[in-house]
């Protein structure tokens, strides 16, 4: 089996979540950083599918959690989208770079906050040194995104509480200078507005 064939074997095994086949492909000489047509590494495919056992195997083999595909997604960044705490923890031993940005200029905390992934937000804030006030290319922090793109419900309220507890600056405005509190008031998110006012 040549390098291309072992690479394809590894990619397919990572995509399907077959940890034994991933190990076999690596043992057969597959490059742990081989890429598919979209530039996705085996570890990124494992992260997208939340295949934690596969991720453990790939990390042990030296896979790069920061390798980005053609859309600037990486295995680490994807954890913020899926909200998988298990995958987040599987990748931590690989030393992911908390400053690597997605195609919107954001770090993993931002999409997690937008989607209301409470457990992930709690874990990433307590177990890493990720910047709570990182500002993406849209001019939004995790706090702003939780309010602007959230639904104001219990999960987003909890995310706001966690971000504030981690020291989020509630005074940071968006690119137009509109703060999270002003957005919450405009959207009728009374509970979130009350939380944000408590920090003033």
C-alpha cells in the first residue's frame, strides 16, 4: 500500500470514527497530517464527528490540533462549534493554540457562546487560558455574540454569567459602539440585561 492509499485509509477511518482502523493505518505508514480535498486533517475529521477515541489515538501519534483546512477550521476550533467537552479535553494534551482564529477571526469560545454550549464555555474558561474578551473580525466578543446571536433563553443567560464570572468586560461595544447591555435591551432579553447591569 503506497503513501496515498494509506492516507486515504486514515482519512476514511477518522471520518467514520473507527479508532482501530486509524491505528492500523498509522501502523501501515500513513502520515498523521495527511489531508483530504478540502484540506482537512484526520484529527479535524475526528473532531467534526466527535470521535473522541480516534482523537486520542491521533493526538498520541502527534497530530496537530491547530492544522486548518480551506475554511480555516481546525480540530480545536471545531470544538467550540460542536460544544464537545470530551473532544476539547482529548485535544488539550496536544497543546492547542488558544489564539488560532477561524474564518470570522474568532477563537473557539465565541461560537460556543453564540450556540449556548454552557458546559463547553464553563470548561474552556476554567481549563485553558483562552482570552475571554477576544474580538473577532465582526467586532464581537464572546459576550456580544451570546447576546446578538443568542435567543435570550436559559442557556445563553448561563453563558453570560460564566463569561462575566471569568472577567468579561461588559463595556466593550461592537464596531458601532453598541454594548451587550444595549443589545440585550433592544432585543427584550430582560434576564440578560439584569445580569449585565449587575456588573456596572
